[in-house]
């Protein structure tokens, strides 16, 4: 049903949207605003960047999101080191 929120993952404490946002940020391929646009429904925003930027920043600074981005970056760095070695 539309409007229902998903429960946070018990391991990460993130909702599915927050997890997607964290994965996009950790990839380093998109900005916070673009990660937000790809993770959340922004169709109700009247101007493209007006409200997305503050919401993206707020989401990026949530403690569980910060922690998850760091975990994902570390996992990616470890994978890169294994590939190089």
C-alpha cells in the first residue's frame, strides 16, 4: 500500500530507502542530492534543487547513514586491496 513505511533493517537500522541512499553515496559516483533523488520520491518537489539539497544533507548526516556509508566504503577499499594484491 502506498504511504506505508518499511521497518528499519535490524542489522543496519536503515530503511530500504536509506540503504539505497547510503550505497549511492558510498559509491562516490553521485552527489548527495542525486543519491536522494534516486532513493526517494521527489516528484512532489516544486523546483528541482530547492528542497532536495537540505533533505539530502539531513539524510546524509543521520548517524545510521553515516555509519553505513563508512562500512560500505571500508568494504569497497578492502575489496580493492584484495584485487590489487
